[in-house]
């Protein structure tokens, strides 16, 4: 029989980097070919809000823990692959899952899709911290998105490895990339894209203000925002100001975009901006999508972003309207800089952030977690 792979983590909806990455994993042909996949979806039901305590969450977590325990008790081998939480309540739940699974599976792998685990661990009360630290030492392999994020595990798992996120390398053909680059050179209007959830700490408000400042200076720009809306009061306040200035045709919000609509949007855009201060930001898949389309990126020092866009974009040290407006204007005015960043962005994607690379790296990690007998069933 093929070895078992029990995947524990959130699947879409909602759409975010973590849920997308897990969805890619369980639907990968290579993974399905090599493993018997069993999925426990940890996405919260409607009516629960991330980061807040509720009895509904407790009920959901108890059900998930019991489901996982029945699965590991039944198979008594294989791999538990856990997308580890970055909240206190979620981490407490995950510690129970790890404790109950230890000794019943061949290996426990914990994948961190962010950059806040260390902060949560350090914030725990001493008694609870001692118990959770002891439990996390039972993890055979911790996975992080980038070397700079490895300290999140605080040297508790037996080893920590790096696996970068990735998307389909065939999302854009070479012909589509060349056509988009030609259009960008000919187009007078400079199109900016924000592709992420509209959360205040992700900087969408500062970006809107920066674009409004550029429009007041008669800079020919447009801004499109796409993603799930979370911070509605800020959004509505800003769009009231946009309407008062009659800039609805220059700054617009599309909601969540997927599939062909997202692809078209990326090809018709000149620049991607994610001015994030989001505490748990890791390695945003939206930035990888922008790089796949050959877009220069403007972003921040949050998480693994600096290494991601090194040579492919501009890092702003401060997230404010002045800094963002300056960076945008720099790329509008300096065509040689724009072309250099654009070319490097696409090349870096193909080298580091493809879906094949992501899946192959995960399978390599999984192979170290199964017995020699089971490895005979792995298809290469």
C-alpha cells in the first residue's frame, strides 16, 4: 500500500496563502500518486472570527481533534502533516493533536505558513509554555517559507527545512508575458494592483491615499484593489473621499478575483503593491503571482518578503502615503529601472517559486518520514 498522508489545516474558503498552499498540496497529481491522502479541514465555520475566543471554536476544535485521533489510531503509520497555528488557542489545539499522534504515525511534520509562531510561544504563561515546548519537540520536521523565518520554531523540532511557496509555472505562457510587456511599454496610464485581503494592517488604506496624492499631482495612474474586504469602516471612509473627488474610474474595488479574471488582471497591470505590516505575514502568494506575470513589486520588510523580491522590486521602510507615492513615481519615471525589475521578477519566479518546485520539495520532506518498506511504493 501507498503510505498514508494525513493533511491537517485550513482549505479555501476563505482564500489566503495558507489555504491556497494546502489546496495545492492535496490536489497535486504527484502527491496523490504517491500517498493515500486523508484531509482534515481546519477552516473555521461562518460565525467565528479569527483571533477571538468563542465556544463555537472550542466545539470545532474538539471535533477535529477526535477526528484526527481516530484516523491516526486506525492507520498506525504514515505521516501527519500539520499546518501549525499562529494563535494561542490554535497552538494549544495543535499541541493536543501532536501529543495524541506521537507514536502512532511514523513522523510528524509541522508547516509554518507565516511569521508569528515565536511571538505566540514567547507570550505563553510559564506552565503552559513548558507543556507546549515539550510537545513541539515531538515534531520531526518543521517547515518554514524562508531561512529568516526558521527562528519561529525556536529549535524545538528535530530539524527545520525551507520550502518556498509556489504557483503553476504554466499560468502565463511566454507569448502572454511578451505581449503584456509590449503593452506596458506603449501604455500611457500606469496601472497599479493590490491583490490581497483588505485588512488595515496590509496597508490598503495607505496605498489608496498615496494614489490619491499622485492623482492630485496629475500623475496618470489607476489603482485596482482585489480581495476579500475585512476592514469595512476604513474602506467606506476612503471610498467616500474617492467619490467626492470623482475618481471612481481611477480607483476601484473588484472584490475577490479568481481564475481567468485574476489572470487577465495581472497581465493588464503594470505594478503590484502590497504595503503590508500584517504581523503573521510570511511569503505572500499574491506577490508570487505578480512575479509570475513579470511585474515589479513594491512591498515591505515583513516576513520573507525582502528576500522574495530582492532585485525584483522596491522595499519601503515606512508604510505611509509619502513613501508609497515616491516609490510608485520612481518606477514611472525610470523606465530602465522598471524594465530591469520586471525582467528579474519573472526570472526569479521561474527559478524559485514554481508549483513543481514547491511540491517536489514537500515530497522530499515526506520521503524522509516513511519507512524503507513504504518507500518502495513511491513513484518517481
